[in-house]
C-alpha cells in the first residue's frame, strides 16, 4: 500500500512544460567528451533499512566506474518525492533520475521516453525483465519508466499449525482449499474464536486479488463500463464476508494509527493467535522463518492459478535534463536493475527482483537455498496481474475501499456493497468519458 504512491497518476500538473531533450539528440554528437565524470542527482523517498541498502548500491555504482557519479537526494517518502519533483519540473531544475512515475506527466512530455536508450543497449535484454513490471512503465506503447523493484501480496503461514492438522501447504492451490484448511485450524472457546485459521489484510487489496484470480475485471474491455458488480466480484467478496462473519474462521484487524493494523495482523501469526495471513513481500524482514513459511496466493477451482496484482516501483528520467545527464541516468538505473543488483535488493529487503536471471546468480541461489520464502514473490509475479490504473483519478478505487469496509467490517452482503460502489464508480467514470 505504501509503495503504490509512486505509481499513481493523480496530483496537480507542473505549471509549465520543460523543453524535452530527447535521447536521439545526443547519440549522434561527435563532440569531445569531458574527462570529468558526469554528476547526477537521484531522488528517492526511502528511509531506514531501505535507505541504507539504496546508499550501498549507489556507493557500489560510483566505485565501479569513473564516468558517472550519483549524488543521492533523500526525500521523506514517495509522496514528497513527487511533490518536490512537480516544483522542480516547473522550474527546469529536475534531477536526472527519480524513483517516481506519473502517466499523465509522461503524456505531457515531462519524462523522457527510454526506447532509444534501450535499443542502443545490447545488455538490457527486455525478455529477462518481469513483463508485468516492464509493461507498467509503458505509456501509449513507449517505455517511459524502468522497474526498480516490485511488490505483491503473498501468503505466510505457521509451519506448526499446518503440521498439527496434517495439512500439506502444496495442496493449498485454491481459495476453497484454503478455507477448508482454515476451518480445520480454527479453535473456539464456545462462540469465541481463540485461534484463527487465516487473516486477510484489511482493505480491498486481498479481495481484488482474489477476484482477478477468478477472471473478474474492474472495467469492461472498452473502458466504458464499471464491472465490479459481476458474478466474479459478488461471489468472491461474499465468501470473504462469510468466512469472517458467519464462519469465524478468518478475521481482519482494522483502524488504528498508520500501519498499526498491519503489524497487529503479523503479530497474531508470530505470537500463535492465527495460522497465517496475506501480506506484502516486503514483510519478510519482520518474520521469523524458523516458524513461518511462505506460499503463493491460490487460484479457484476450475479456473486456474492465482493472478494477484504485482506492482512495480518505477524510476524515470525527467525530459528537461541535458543529453549527457540522460545517458548518465540511464547508466545508473540499468545498473540498479542488473541481475546481480536486483538480487541484492531482493535479498536485503524482501521486495521482488525485476529480472528472472536474478534467480541464477550464485549469491541468490545460495540465499534462496537457505531462505526458500525469498523466491515466492518473484515466482508469483511471473503470472501476476497489473495494478489498476484508475481513469477517474482514484474515484473508482475509493468506491471499492468503501465497499470493502462494508463487507469486512460492517458485515454488509457483498451484492449490496458492490451495487452501491458500482453506481458511484460508474457515475464518476461517465463524467470523465463525457468531457
């Protein structure tokens, strides 16, 4: 959830468009190169361990060659990065590289299309990049952003709870099988549940993943009709309501300050109050894998494998920087997403490596052998769904958030909650389409 901010399309536009220096304008120049390295700023909103790992890769890059020096500029978070970038673009003072993306800004020419740089780079190997991540950086068929790392919601479970009830995790390939296992593992004292078989994470995300895995969609193929009241949606969300409220085999934590609900969910599993939960690939640093193991989200009987959302955290090159800095920025960004370095990032953060070949590096193979949970997010991302790009600037997403609260918290029948959400979302979509 936190990561989604850097991939959104919302927000005010810069007040003026900088003159875009394209990659092609620099590639054919025969001017003498300076012997001094090119210095570029790289803006990103990462702190804590993430910030430390980013700094480690920047240092590694700077020491690996003498052509480019990356100067890190740390922002408070992803949102602050976008806000400051907006002002910098408007005043022609943007950095050469930024951990942020914005489809609307790309369409308006504020970001550099990267296709020519990629075409001139024989080392890039597009087929090796997780395709759903690469595609998320495309706008109108052009590659404007590169994926730095990814995240997806996977399943974490207590090994002792599964062993106690003779449940083989390999058999949990459908939501029906998970519900059956959760029912077996749930413990009650009278009408009070003392141990839950599963805990989905609060919000619409987990339930949207389950709908996508059943073949549902948010919009029709032509993008004109909101489809969140279809059978795939109603039947899926109604099952979640039933599991939480009627059967008492699942529960959610909600409310509180910031990420309080998230960590309460993790604590339930770590402290033996629940058999498992659905959470972020980035949770792995907070879990004890002597007790916990990981598996992919399931699919549905008769449908196939799960197709939950996998979201890329993207970086781009603002169009107004010099041709020399564009080349330098591209060199840095592709260094970050190399097999070796994306593997390093994944091992040290729990987020998803953006290249399939990361699995083949010696360091990652050794790490994965000792930490098999680390490979689950990447395996899931290979058949994942792309995140929804809301054409209304968030109104459809907001309607789904409200509907999810009604189902998860208020025990409202899914058909009722989704019907109301559909009406709201369709009204907002029509306003956009009829402009």
